[in-house]
């Protein structure tokens, strides 16, 4: 049962990451065409932060598995 839940969490993380990439690219394109509204700018900054946090967590998990 625990393995199934871990697989579901990993699957949803992949889906969320793909959505994150889509929205980042969308807002980047919209930023070139026009000035973003306050909410759009906030979401754009949050997606940038999410990329950084995701990359850092993957690196930390990789290092923990290999050297921990």
C-alpha cells in the first residue's frame, strides 16, 4: 500500500511539474507581448521560484541517496 501511495505522489508531482513548465512558458510569452497584471506577475514569479525549489530538492535527494 505504501508503494502505491509513493507512486501516486510521484505521478502527481510529474503532472504538476509539466503544468508548471506550461504556465512558465505561457507567462514568459505574455510578458513579451504586454505588461503582466499584478496576479499574472505574482504567478510568474511563483513559477520561477518553484523551478528553483524543485531543482534544489532533486539535487538534495540525489546527494542524500548517494552519500547518506
